């Protein structure tokens, strides 16, 4: 998965696996960070029950440096 592929999607949120593929880390590391210190990620996190999701547009803005 690339950032361009994520930008072409129309769904509002991304899974940890999708974000991890772009960042180059383990999806579980993103889940743990979202639960313990989400402010350190640099982009918003949504936790629904036990599921972690990341809003797609803010993630793209973070990766491209847009405000």
C-alpha cells in the first residue's frame, strides 16, 4: 500500500495495517501507540471499542506536510 493508493480511496478511515504499510512499521506498534500515547503519532486516532482506526484525510495531510 502506498500513500497514493490511500489518497485514491474513498473510505473515511484507515486500519493500522494500511497506515503501517506506508510508514514502514508493525501494525501492532500503531495500535499500542494509539492506546497509550496517541498524541505522539502526529495524526488523529479513533478508537471504537477495541478497534483502532485513523482518519484518512488527516493522515494524508500529516504525511504530505499539509496543514
